[in-house]
C-alpha cells in the first residue's frame, strides 16, 4: 500500500514538473517563421516583376512599388505578424535560458537583448515596407531611401539580433537537453551567420549570410517552439 502511495506521489511530482516546464506561448516560434515566409514569399509571388536588389536605381525601386503596392502590403503584414510572434518567443527563449544552469543569467540577458534588437529591427523594416506601398513609394528619392533603410534594418541589423537570440536558444537547449543536439548545432551555425551578416557593408557577397542565418534560424525557432510548447 505504501509503495503504491509513493509511486502515486512520484508520478504527481513528475507531472507537476512537466507542467511547470511546458510553455504554450513558445509555439509563437513556429508562427514567427510561418508568417514571415507567407508574407514575404506571398508578396514576391504576387508581384509582376522581380523585387529590386539593394543599390538599384531609384526609378527602378519606385516603379516596382508603384506597380506592386498590394504585394508590398502583404509583405509588410507578414513582417509585422512575425514581429509580434518573435516578441513572444523571445520571452520563451529567455525562460529556457534561465534554467540552463551556471551562467544562466548572462544567457538570459543575451536572449532578451538579442530578441529586443530582432523585434525592433524587423518592425522597423515592416513599417518601411508599408510606407513604400503608399505615396512615398511612388517618388524616386523617397522610395530609394525607404527601401535602403528597410533593407538595413530587416537584413544586417535584424541578422545580428536574431543571431544572438538563436545562439542563446541553441546553447540553452544543449545545456538543458530540451533541444536535440543536431537542432542546437544548426542553431549555433545560424547564429554565427547572423552575426556575420553586417559584413555585407564591406563585401556584397557576404550578403548571403543574411538569408542563411535568417531561414535556418526560423527553422530552429519553429522546432524549438513546438518542443517547448508541448514539453
């Protein structure tokens, strides 16, 4: 009889511990990637012409946004929804970092700082894209200026913040065992790519670090979000 009671208590303790680790809000990690890809990818698919590359002629930029204002609004919507989801997911990463053992406080601060920079920069980029879908996107000078700023905030600057956040997620996942090792390793590689993305300002070819870091990080965030949400 006493053995059964002890077993029941042990099971109850384990259930309570599992419940305390479960973070339903972490599912926002999956929404972060889905909304971004749906918005930006849908906007590109809806457009009648290729998206102008950074450094394109002002007339080319204004012509694109004049002819594709609807796709620009879709892209902006995706970025802004992704921003909101990323803000919530950053809190989940900080929570995971807080239980990662020695040095957890520093890792938690890194997650919060990286998340704040990633959220602020992506929101700024989304608002610039939204502005480009209106009157300012039809004027050569303002369109080129907004497109350039939108790229800087949504590319290299966001890459650094998202890289720090993803790195904190990967390290915390390794320490706690709450992320599979291969996923955590991909997260660390993604973080390195994000941190290297400002090299674009020195060499244009380094711009490949931006999409590599972003999309691999979104995959890691999606997997982590599902696992943490169901723990």
